[in-house]
C-alpha cells in the first residue's frame, strides 16, 4: 500500500489515541490513523490509564509512517536517567518518528502521588537539562534541587535525538519551555488567541531558535454542523476551571465566558448551554469545510501541528470523520 503524501511539517494534522480505547483495538486504531494519512498520532499518559512509553512503543512497531508523540510524561514521576533511557530506546528503534512531551503533570494527580514539587519550574528545568545531556551522549554530572545524576552516560545514544517538547500552561512555565525545550505542547482548548499569548510567553520569536507548537483540540466533523457540536460539547466540560484560566484569558469574550461558567449549575449544564459560536472557537468542529478553515486559522496563528481528539462513543467512526479534513 502506498503511503499518503505528507503535509508540510509546519502545518501537520494529527490525532490523539483515546486514552480509554479498549486495549485490543489500540493497534487497529493506530494502523487506521496511519493509513488514513494523519501526520501524527499522539498517546496520552493520564493517571490511572496507560503508560505513554509503552503505548508509543507498541504503535510505532505496528505502523510504518506516522510520527508518534507522547503527551505528556510528568517530570516529577520519573527519574531523569531512566526517562532518558526509555526515550533513547524509542529513538534507536524508530529513528525520526518520535516526539516526546515532558511537563508538570496535572497538579491534582501529582498531589495524589505526593509528587508535586515545591518549585515545578525548577523541576522541569532540571529534568530537561539532564535528559537532553544524556540523549546527546554526554557524561552527565549534576546535583540539583530535584535531579541528581552522577557520572551517567548512555552506552548507545541514538544518532537522531528526538524532539523534547514541554507540555505546560501558564506564563512562567511557557517561558521555561522557551529556554529548555524544542517545542511546546498546548493542551486543549487551543485558539488563535491562546497560541499568540503562548508564543509571546515562550519568547523565542525573532531569536532564530526554532520552537515547535503542538496544539491539542477536541475534534468533531459531520455534514451537520449542529450534530458535530453536540458531539464536541462533553469534551469541553472542564473548560473554565482554574487550571484552564490561561486558555480563557486571551479570548475577547473572557469576562463573559467566566460569568457564564460561574453561573452554570453543573458541568453538564455548562456545555449544554454553551453558545454555538463559542463551541466553534474552542474546538475544531463542524462540516469538513468548517474544520479545515479552523485548522488553517490555527496553523496561520503559529501551530506547527494540530492534534485532534476524537469524541463520541464510536472512536473509529470519529477517526474516519476527522480524516475528511485531510
């Protein structure tokens, strides 16, 4: 079978492997995403679901072309040297097909594990520095606040070092991403306004340093735009809670949105009554033409890759529908 022609690496379209997909359908989903022509497949490491490295290894082995991203590995949950070993193994086995996101992790999850650091920014910076040095074949010697590595090196560093992206939100965290990472993973919802704010905080514009932006978004495509919105709404129920404030602040209707969210009696009521125009801006949603137009807006705003999160009970039907935008 001939592989689909790749899009520009600066205007890629990816899809997320659903975290709750039945295990016996994971490989099938990955192969179908590859065959349909998606540029990237991202696996998610959410507490209580599946490990990111294990998923990435499985789907890389089962596919031929598609790039696979891990989004994201919580820095505080891993020893830097062993994380570098895992990442290097993927890069050796599947050269040029791996992207790795490393971030703070969701604070509530990290606190459940007593792993939320007093200084998340220091933890992230120390992890990136140690992992990057090890992947580069260096003998790493560091005594940090959170990361200690004493004369460790990788015996067979991969010839092609995979991009390390920071999965973060918030101005200070984004600034650290600009300092230490090859790119930034922006979790959903991602709007053009949020991309602009994130890029300003990252601070690499005009420096000559390439910095990749990966934007996650709920995706729902149907010939009936209203039906597509209805499928997308449940995926937006968390938007407006404190951790999502950086996503909302840049929007021109931020104050109105906050008031609307505060007045909602429940998450279900919030998404049920969310105005259609807001759904259209907080997700990649609507007819194929609508969705393509939104993808173009996100790419034009600076997203190098837009990764769509399939929604609805039938994730394979959702995958086929999302592929209509390719």
